């Protein structure tokens, strides 16, 4: 169970290295367009990824938006090419109306889709989705509760200020007893209009697991 929750946290960290824009000499706190996730082919986001605890490490990811898309259950996902060190992988970001989600399938028997933002919701609004997870021969249901914590805020990431930011919280909850759900893992997303994801912070219980923060981007 813990292994699977950590896997989900890693999934979110992978994708957050794929959604940001900024040049080193560009200190404009805003971005391009009204979307909270630009999808123009050739756009690039670079993230600084930090893992905590035993085996703590720091690396960087370069994510490039491709022209291709993938349709999954009626939703369109834009494909990102993600390079971390000498490893290359693909990520999928969905922008369907006001709903923003991530889709991940590598290394898991069941693909996972996580909705991390609905920009039509107000601060304080929340919604819950059921997610069936298979870890080896074990299959169980996790509740994914997403809350819009703050909206229209400013956020400083690695010394750069961003405006028009939405802070959302995604809680992964497991049923301990019938009708009793407990939050095991929490993902905090900070998303800037016209830029994309500028920071993702993951926790397991009260313990910080990892963070990914935008340090450079170029939106086409």
C-alpha cells in the first residue's frame, strides 16, 4: 500500500517537471494566454526536483511539449517529452475545458489519471473521484480528493514571483474500515496562468517526500 502511494507521488513529480516556462532574464510574473497549461508544441519547462529522506537527491528535468496528442476515455492528453539526466520518458497532460489532469501508464498494470485543477471552481471548493489502483496482484480503490485552496494569489518559486496562481491540494485517501477514509499522501500544486505548473510538493503523512519547482521556461 505504501509503495503504491509513493508511486503516485512520484508520478505527480514526474509531470510537474513538464509544465513551466521562463527565461533566466525574464522576470515577468505573468505568462501567455488565459490557460493554466499552455500546450503549444515546442514549449519547454525546466524543473529542479528534490527528494527528501533516505537517499535524498536533487536533479533537473527538461520537458518539451510535442505536437502529438493521445485520446483516453474521451479526453485529449498532450504529450510531453521529459528528460532527466540520461533518462527520457513521456508524460501526458490533459486540458479539457476548465479541467486539467495528468495521465500516467508506464510501469503500472493500470493507467492512472489525476485531475489536479479545475479553474472554474472557487477557493474552498472540492470534489472527490475514485481511482482503482493495481499493485502487483493487489487491487484497491483510492479516493482522490481535490481542493482549490487559494485562487488569484502570488507565489515565489526559486526567487521568481508569479501572479494569477491557483493552489490546489490533491489528497490520496485509503479506506481503513468501512466508511472510514484516511489521507495517506498529499500533493500541493501551484499553477500560474499562462505558464503552467510552477511547483509540486508531495507528502506522505506529515513527512515531506519530494518537490519539483520551475526554474526556466519558454512558451511558444
